[in-house]
């Protein structure tokens, strides 16, 4: 099982990055699990970063 994490300040950037990653893979990727988290980075301003994690295997 492999793991890849993407981060950004919004979902549009993460969707773009995930699509670029998948397009660059030589074969199909079998995704087993994904998880999305909003992680605070500054409690004073409320700034946060969006994390998107993928657990996957390369398809045979």
C-alpha cells in the first residue's frame, strides 16, 4: 500500500494536483481510501490548510 498527500488553501488546487498526479502515472491507480482534513495553521486569524490523503496501490 502506498500513501500520497496533497495540501492547499482550497479544493480547486487540490483537485488540479490530484488530476495531474493521476495523469502522470504509467498505469491505473487502485485507490483504497481517501481522507480530507481542514487543519488550522493560525488560531488568531483562522487560517487553515486543506489536506487530502490517498492510500493506493499501482494496478497490475
